[in-house]
C-alpha cells in the first residue's frame, strides 16, 4: 500500500490537476483537506499543516442529513457490498432499487406512482423535462415545448436545468442566447408566512394562460429557492400554479432536490401547500449524503402518455441507473429518517437558528435574516467576501460556504443544540467579516 501523501504535496497536486466546482483552473484559493468525518464534525488540515475539527453547517451541500460515518448507513453499504456494488439496470432489476421505488411512491404525494432513478439532481431535472416534452409529443402536441418558471430559481448545471435557472442574476447568464428560451415570471414576493399577493397570483396565471399552447410544463422549487438566492415564498403560490396548470392543460414539475426529506419542516415542501405535482425531482438527501443518486417521479397520466406515443419508451438510461449500493443506502437513510421524530428535530434546529441568528439584523449591511426548518439565512446588501467570511467561520470552528450576498447554514438534523448555537455564532462572524 503506498504511503499517504503529505498535505503540501496533496494540495500542490490538487491545484495542478483538480478542477473544483465553480472555480478556475488552476484554483486561486487552497481548499482545506478533509481527513475524516464523523457525526457533524469534519477533521481538516489547512495548507500550513494545522489540524482542526469543524462543525459542518452545510450538510455537504444539504445532503448529509444524518451526519457522517453513521453506523446504520455504514452497515447498509457494507451489507450491499458483500452482495454486489453495481449491475446494469437494462434488462435486469434488483431488490434495493425495487424497494426504493416502492418506498418513494409510498411517502411522496399521490398520484405520483412511477420512479425513474437517475445519477444526480441535475440529471433528474433533465429527465423531468424530457418526460414533459415527450408526453406532449406523444399526445400529438409537439408545439408544447417550452417551460415556465419564476426568476430567482436554480435547477442544476446541465443543459435544460440551466435554461430554467435565473436568466439574469444566476450563474448561467454566459449561455444566454444558446440555451432554450423559456418563459419567466417575476420572483415570488414576500416570505413563507406572508399571504399570497393577489397581483402576483394574477401575473402568474396570466403568463400561463397566454403561453398555454406552447408550454409543456411549469417547473419551480417549492417554498424555498435554493442556490438561486435562498429565498422563501408562500406555499399559496404553489396552489396558484396547480390550479392554473390544471385549467390550461400544462404539467407541473416540482424540484424538491433541496427541499425534500424534511429540510423545510414538511417531509416534502409540496406538503406545505397540500398539492401534488405531475412530476417531482428528488436528490441530495436521498442517500443521506453517502452516494450520488436522484429520482424523477411522475403520475400514471404522464407515464402512460409517453408509453402510448410514437416512440413508446423514455429514451434515457444512465450507466449507473438504479445503482444497488446507492439504492441500499437510500433505503436505510429513508428508514432512519422516518423511524424517528424527524419533524421534532427539524423544529428544534429551527428554534435554535431563530434564537442564534436574531442578532444578525443589527450587523452593519445585513439586509435580511430568515429561518425556515433547518435553514438559516443572513443576506447582506452586497456581495460577500467569500474568503474572509469562510476564514471567520473556520476560526469559529464551523464549516460554512457563503455565496453571492448570502451567509447561510443547512445543518445535519443530528446537530445538537450547542453545535447549532456554535453554527449561528459562526454565521454572525462570517457576516461581519464578509
């Protein structure tokens, strides 16, 4: 077995060869080196060789809801490894994937009945869009090929998802004029607890009505817009969308990749509105942050519409679709989540975030402070100095990843009260420095 590389050698190789997300090549800032993780703590080494233990305030981009190195999830992975880690899904099936699909149908809103297992959240959105476009083509209405969404959203970094991310303030404006041209409503006004604005509801209804003949679907992130700006909006707007889509024969897609599995205080954010979509996208927390996997669920109406068309198949088949290892861990993660009072834990974290972030509004140049479920956001009135803010959080013993004008946290659900308070103190320190 080769000797482990020294920290400096690893970081030099990283800078020379490894392209990190949303970064240049070579990188301008040296990352922290994670040596191990357990519970809610990351054990890291900095470029100077100094070791530290950081409370993870990000759940590894919102996925590690049970924390790290969890014995139940570890055992699920080990048990599946002893049977098989992967087998192709074309012409074959296996228990972990079948169990997972059935479980997802059981816990998601009716009438979602059919599950396509994908590789990542962005790919699940690609599949959702393909489902909607092919559904209308199979129905003899190929002109219904555009999507409607509202500004401020984020749905991933692959092609169709980029087309429904915010076209101006988002990170994909570089591709303006190349991406499919979609229909954008204004950003939903107000917050989660505010009543729906009738003028905005009328605006959305009018857009859907005007473009109904060319709209395949409306796609939005329900209740919380994630990487587009961490905005919260009234669940009432989801009811407006559902009613307008039904009235004008347009499909409704909900992207629950970030909001699914309890993050907002409901198992799925659609539950806040009491509605069901025609297509739902899941990812991130699906496997508890262990392995990459996502899912696209649809109704029987959509599935049968595609399967009765000119091309009676959904022509999509990732190599690692239905990966047994990921499916086994996903099953264990869902059982672990639902086998406890997860809602109480999320509510506990929400209370801690509200208390711990209350003083953020007194910090100079803080524009807004908002909390929903296990999500806490401090928004500044300018772009965050990400390097300075991150250093301040690390000095406070916490890992945060600020972006744009936001310092925010989405901690694992197993984060204890003392660590929630520590995360909040780090968010305040990062906001002051940022």
